[in-house]
DNA sequence: GAAGTGATCTGGTCTGACCACTTGACCTCT
DNA sequence: AGAGGTCAAGTGGTCAGACCAGATCACTTC
C-alpha cells in the first residue's frame, strides 16, 4: 500500500501565509487592478476572520514584493506588478491557480536559453579545480535515473554547479529566482523537458567544454543542449495559439 | 535659497523596517553565518527594545527573501543567501553600508551587457506601433539634460520602454530587479556612466534599429552602446585589485 | 538499552488598546 | 471668493500580554 506516492508533508500554511497567498492571487489575476485601494486592515481582519497582526504581516510582505503600497494615514493601494515587482514574483506568475501560464513559460524558457550559454561560458572562463568532479557527479546521477521528473532535478543540480563556476552573484541570484519558478512546474513540464533531460551526451559535452576552459565551446554546447526543448515548446505554444 | 536640492521626503523607517534592515545587514555582511541560529523572537524584542510583532514582521520578510528559515517549535536559522535568495536581494548586496561593492557591481554590469542586447533584439522583433515615439521622447529628454545623474535616469526610462517592447515578463521582472539595484547606486556610478550616457547618437542608433524591426542590428547597436562603459569599469576594477 | 513522557524551549495567533499620520470638511479671516 | 487654519475621523504603526501549537531533550520507566 501507499503505492509510490511520497506522502507530502501536509502543507500547513500559516494564517498570514494564507492571507498573503490569497491577496497576491487576486492582484496577479488582475481582480485587484493597479490603483485600486484595499479595505482597511481592520476591515480585512474582520472579513477574513483573522487578527489584524496576521493581516499586517501579509500586507507588509506584499509591499516588499512590490505588489502594494502601504502608507500610514492612507489606504493601501495596489501597484502595477509588471512595473514594480522583481524576478522573485515569477513563481506566482508561472503557476497561478495550479495551471501553467503559457506566455510566462515562454518567456522563462527564452530567458533560460539566453542566459544558460552565457553562464556556461563564464564558468569555462573562471572555473576552479573542483568543478569538473561536481559536474561529473551530477551527470552520473542524472544518467542513473529514469524518471523524467527526478532527471530534471539532477539537471538543475548540474546547472547549479555551472552557475557556481561562473562566479557572478547577479547570475547566481537570477538562477535562484528562475529555479524557484521552474521547480514547482517540474511535473507540468516533464513531457516537454524529457527530450532535453534524456540527452546525457549533451551534458557530457557541455561539462567537457567547461572543464577545458573554452568559453566559446561551452557557449555552443550549452546552446545545443537547451535549444531543442525550447524550440519544441515554443512551436507547441504557437500552435495552441493558432487553435 | 534651497539651492537646487530637491529636499528628500525624510526617510522615516518604521520599527519593523529598522529591524529588518539591521538583521539583513548582519546576514549579508556574514556576521550571521549560514546555519547560525537567531535569538528567539522574545529575546530579540527585549534586546532591541521593540514589541514582538515588530520582530515577527521583520523575520517573516526575511524568510520570504530566503535569508532565514523559521520553523515553529525550533529556533530561526540563517540560510545561505547565495543559495536561496532571489534577484530581489541584489540592491542590498550592491550597496551594503552605503559603499559600492565592486565585485557585485562587476557582475551586475556583466549581466546588463549580456541581457541588454537580447532585450533590444526582442523589442525589434515584436515592437508595437507606439514604441518609436516613446523611445524618441526618452532620448530627447536625455539630450536636453546635462547632469550625469539625471541623464542616467532618462537612460533608464529609455530602457524601460525597450523592455516593454520585448514583451517578455521574465525579462521585464529581471529588468525591474536590476533597476532596483542600480537606482540607489546612480550617484556612485555617475563618473563611470557619464561616458555612456553622453553618447546620444548611440541611443538614437539603437532606437532606429529597434523601430526598423531588425533584431540583429538592434543587438549590435545595444552592444555598441553598453560595452564601452562596461569595459572601462571592469578594467578599472581590475587595476584596483592589482593595487 | 529502548521506548515513553512531560517540562520547557521555540514560533503562531489573538485581543484590545493607544499613537501617528493623512485626509477632507468646515470654519475663519483677508 | 479665496487662502489659510482647525479639527474630527479614518488609516496604518506599535505595543503589551496572554494563550495555542509544534519541537526538543532530559528523565523516567520498562
């Protein structure tokens, strides 16, 4: 019994979490348009049946994310998240209400295809001694696994090491944000990504180019690795948009 | 009197803000190493002479930023921000304690040089009708201004429109994050960036390429625009590191 | 020694009060 | 009429203290 299911550890969202999630969803979905004013904290507390501190915590976190502006003495207003939110918002845009947003997915894959090769090139340029081993370990783990989903995880580990090698804090944080968006969508993307994640030799080639310290070769190898699945997804979206 | 000074609107940080800023600084500076446990909320409230809700708000915001992990029943622990923080953290890394962090600045300029041309190319590919006018307005404003700092702001407005034209939410949010990091450093970078921001014709050329709908030309034009200042800064850093 | 168990840490949540700021209606003097 | 001052009401900001709930670990018990 229990099958193969790993029994998720019971998502026990805290009250402020719940409130945060709910209002963020409303903003992202556009039901709360930019410029709109939120009900007062007391009112929200009353309506949602929670205490005011819980509301406050949620609103402050939204303010930090750039989704609302809260000013003492005045009502809290919704901001235009496309204008003011940072890359950390991406996860909530990619999977609103559990469904993959295709236009967001498109832009994420575009960004990945553009940034991946650059990071690989930087890694080739500055890679330290330990990197070769780390890359090899990640590829072996990837190879030893069959499941498309866990293979994607191993691929992420591989890239994680590449980003380490690139030694650029901006690209590092960028990767973290993209990964945070990508990770919850692993299953939804399993089919599309299987083709990429199965090409173990392509990973090997990339690792070799990086280890050899040849930026151009690494750039090319990364492109060869990332392009097919990206293109496949983009054309698939394109066809969906036609219909 | 009052000179030309715009009289900043008095930074009145709230108590939770203050606490947040202070602990974030400790984490970023490395004084609170990854794995370290924070004092309990009650203890922190006592030591910092503020209420517990204030502490909570700050800690929850830190958790959202990926800087700490807070679990009920156990102490709050510091996470490795290089591993878990998103791009939104960049501003606090670029200007810790008011001074520019050169290695962070290097990676930001690297990222800018890499992403800028791509965004320009995308804009050329998908630009709508209104873009040409917006770009022109931004360039005119830039041209009409003399101050290197405000010129940088106009340049940001210009890029803002380019990013709009690229029509990619991932790149949009990425730009927002980079801009948020860049903006507070405008003055510190004024000297280095003056050379770039004075080259009005380069902006014109880029705008033309985008408006013409020629991605390759736009890519090249953007590189021509961004590369000199980037290179100048990188070699400057390099020389500083030698000394 | 291993399993249970409870004291005591930790964060999670609520209540209700008061402070500080913004706004806008209203009032007043010019 | 218009410019300025005043004040009530609504909003977020902050606090104190209490109690709930999960995690830990030393201690008991078998």
